[in-house]
C-alpha cells in the first residue's frame, strides 16, 4: 500500500515538472516574438525620426537651402505616408511609417510644405530630398 503512494507522488512530481517546463517554453516563445516586434518597431521609428528630423532642420534653417538625407536601412517592406494641412499660420505634417506595425510623428512647422495641403506616399524610400526657397518642397526617393 505504501509503495502505491510513493509511485503516485513520484508521477505527480514528474507531471508537475513537465507542466512547468511547458509553461517556461511558452513564456520563452512569447518573449521571442515580442522582442522581434519591438525590433521591427524600432527600425520603423528610426525612419520616422530621420524624416521628421530632416523636415525640422529645413524649417529651422534661414534662407534658401537644399538637403538630401539618406534614410536608415530597414530589413522589412514598409510604406511612408505623409500628409500635410495648413491650419492658420501653422503647417501640420503627419509622417506615418507602415509595415506590420505603424509609427507616426506629427510636426508643426512655420514654413509651408508642398503648397500646404498634400499627401505623399512612397514604398521603401531610401532618401528624403528637401528644397527650401521660402516654402519647403519635399520628395521621398
């Protein structure tokens, strides 16, 4: 009778260890996919920050200027959608970088961009070209 109790305790212990190992494996897989999405989002953030930084720099520079900035390389396919609208004396520009996740930056500028009201879309752009001569003309290449 005592041997059956020992065998049952042994088997319950082994089942508990197996369940704990499965739970640990599930947590590890979950963290791996979460970290992968975080890395993808970070790449998209770098692109959005580079575009926003170039536009802010052109807005801050006095007089006429021309800039060409390379965008960070990204391992995944992405699309950049930029929209602009004029609100009073302020130009509002929205920069959205879209892949499996989406990153958005909103800029408020004193200079007019692409005539004020615009939508600009580019798939996998590699550089941003800006020309400022009173107003800013922007192009994604």
